[in-house]
C-alpha cells in the first residue's frame, strides 16, 4: 500500500527508548538525566511533499543541541519495512525515531524493536479515538499516532445528478448504480485496490468488517473469519467481478492505477484514500469539479473503513529518549498537526482540526473523513502481521479471480491464519 503517499506519505520517523527510565530524561539507575538528550535520527520512506523539511528546520532552530537528521528509505512500504527491521535486528543505534505504518505496530512491539510509551506523556484524549488503538499492543501504548487515514467512496457527481440519483449509502444502491448507470455512460462501475499487495488486504478487511465480520480478534489470538458475516463481505467482492460492475482490469489496480482511472473519467465509483481529492481536483483532471466523496457504503448503511496512517514509535536502541519524546510531542501538537494538513495534505490525528471552519472551507472532505475515521477499524493485529497480510492477499486474489467461492475462501483463510497463529 502506498502508505507514504496516502496514509502517511512523506512521514518521518523518530524512536524513543523508555526502558530503564522512570520518565523522559530521568534514569531509574541513577545515571545523569543529560544522557537522555542529544541529536536524533528520524527514519522514513521517501519524502515526496516537501512539507517535512520546514517542520524539522523549525525544530532544529529551537533545539540546536538536539538537531534531527532525516534518513529517507525507499519509497516502497515493503522495502522500508525490510530495511527498518534489518537495522533494528542488528542492535545498532542508527535510528532514534521510527515512523511505522499503523499495521506494523503489533509486529514491532512483539519483537521488542520498539519500547512502551507512558500514556500520560501525550494528550491522547485530543486525538481521534480509533487512531490510538492502532498504536497499542497487548494493552500497552507502543507508539504515538502521527497521521491517520480512512477510505472514502469517490463518485461522479455530475453523472448521478444527471440521473437524479444520490450517492449510494448501501451496497445494494452501489451495485444498482454501478451496474446500470455506469454502462449507460461508457464507464466502469467500481474499483478499489485489488492487485495482490497490501491494498488488497485493506479492501478485503473493509468488506468483511462492513458486513459485521472480522478476520482476527484481539491481538491476533483468535481467528474469526470463518463466519456468515465474513462470507457476506467476501461475496460482495466476488459478485462484483462475476456480475461485471467490477471490471477485470481493476484486479490489477493499486492506489495510483485506480486514481488515474477515476481521474481520467473512466470510473463511476472509486474506493481510495483522501489524497485523491486534491489530485482529482487539480488542473488537468478530467473530473475536476465533477465528483464528490462519501463514506464507504455497507450492507444496510455506512460501511467500515480500515485505518491507514503512520505512528511515531520508539526504538529499543534510541540514544536520546528524552529528546525523542519531545520531538514526538512537537510533531503531534495541534499547531504542527495543522501544518501536516495544510502543507502536507495529510490527515491529522487531532480531532479539533476536523471541526475547524477555516480548514473545512479549504478541505471540504474533512467532515466525511472524520466520520469515516471514527467508524474505521485497524487492520488485523498480529505479531506476524506480514504473514497474515500475505494470506489475506492470496485468498483475496483467488476469490476475485473466481477460482474460489466465498465459502471456500473463508474456510481456507481461517485454516491458514490458524496455522500462522500457532507458530509461536
């Protein structure tokens, strides 16, 4: 998934070690507090928006003894994760602050690569409620939310207006409009991110949860995907391909391919992240001024999005944990979170910003995004999340290629996830 372009594009990373500290900058073993302060290294995937440097410049100007050096890893989420893990496993202290995809928190925490964080150190009550859950594992806080995200349903407002229709609130309305209105105007009906990669995990998880099911419960301890509700969600996707309102071409879409299809005027409906709003509104877009965005639909009303975004986590080998904690406080402060939105076009985690009239005028999708975030769920939590995601992708691919029925897919996925959960 393009977590740095969408859920957390151009996000930075800093890590802070709390083990051995009673508070930030105070060692429990009697060592000097100054050992917790000093220069920092933040690691992130490639910075593509140019908003990050001014944020760090301001920090460095005010903290000359705690200057931050940015390390940019490859733009690919998979490559970023692999390089982070390689460095963390080595035991070296190259990275202080880590920016991790929200889905990696459980894996990194279970492996001991990041350290628990004192909840009282950060104003978590000021954050959108669901985003805090992405930063927890085994009942403890292991990171601080920095950027959030949730899926939206983009639709061709001009075409629905011409047909006297409102945007769909339920799956049945979506299916009817995608099946009848789209062909009438020479469009494909609906697309998401259906190539077998992290985006397919997200789309499958959203369908299952929108139908009232789940894939794993708790922190991955119980497999729950073999249920009637989960099968209903899987059937929604399979029926789309079988009945033609999801085109075969869409089975090869990631975020950008699907965005381009919508922006080029080839889709009636698109499930994607909020970054699409700005791109589709830009000069040269064939749908600029002709589209809208609403929450994802479900069987009987609004559906459930998967939370995207990025958390700032604490490396177990951080050199200067007190400085790192202050940096995380700075990056998650309301003032900086406002700049994350206005300069980086990234969804902030501070709840108050979604109700700011000035921001809503500039970013009219904010109320819809807030609604989607508040009803969203994390991806399945597991210490072996990478294996879980690969299993969901493989089953989802066979499901949407119509090689397996929803019943067979649910049974197979439950079996494979059970094997993963028993691996210790």
